[in-house]
C-alpha cells in the first residue's frame, strides 16, 4: 500500500486504533473486528511481545484491507526493523529527528510525538506527516484548539485520554485524527473474545469523528 493511500486512510477515517495484544491470533481477530467497524489504521506498539512478527503476520493476512503501523518507536533502528517487517506507518511517543529522516528515506508516513509548540514545529519542519500530541489528556480538546490557532497548517493527532465521549470535541477543536487505545480495545475485551463489542466501539468512534467534522 502506498504512502499517499495510507495517509488518505488516516485522514479520511480519523481513527488510529492502538493495539497491545499478547498474541498475533488475538491481534488478527481484533483487527478484523475493527475493520468491520470501519477502523482501517491500526498501530501495533513495539512494547507488545514479538511485535515485529505480529506486524509481519498481520500484513500477510490482512494487509490488503488494513494499514498496520508500528508504535512506541524510540529510535531509527527500531523504525527500520518495523518497516522491513511490513509496517505501513511509524508512530513515536517522542521527537527523534533521526526517526523522521529514516521514514522519509523509505517513504513511510511518520507520526512523532510532541507536546510543546517548539517540538511540534521542529517535527513538522523535519518532515513529519502528522504530529502526535501526547498525552492529550493533560490539555484536552482546548489544548488542540489553542495549538491550531497559531499553527493551522500542521496536522495534529491527540493521543492519550481519547474516549467516545470526547472524540467529536477533539475534531471540532481541529484534530486531523485521533489515536485510541484502551477505550477501543483492551485486555478484558480480548481475553473474553468480545470482538462484537470491539466492532461496536469502532463504529461509535467513526461516527463521533464524522460528527465532530460536521459530516453527520
């Protein structure tokens, strides 16, 4: 899947699901449930045991339908390994300019983490495609609105504290997309195999994103 199509998917759906699955089997089932709910971009954190193998297997089985990214990427070595495993995009919790440079080299969308205006502009000027605002729970939608006022040209992705109840507010504030973790997929849901609930939550997040963008 191409660079432009991956970004288009993230920007169109507005939701990046963040998965921390203990096995490739549960991740694949969760991915299928998310896909059924309209969420097509999934971040597999490198804190997941065997994350690279999980990404590789997921790409082989569902890569024609879903964009799989690698999250919690701290350095260019990890980014390169994830890309070679098949990651369609790279997400970092912090700002590492060498990670951005490497992703540019391989034409892979990169979403570094930032929090201050200085970090955000530095990441954007270095070639980041989107900027992850983390943890978004600290400032909420009001922080996104405040940042977008002087930086309207920069696409922000709040992560951390995003719930169904505040998703529309984040989009009204100017978010390009949001990253959603445990409020969409969590260990209790995976352990009891409640994939119908995951699909239901995915549909709700997609609906709230559309609502916040005034598309409903």
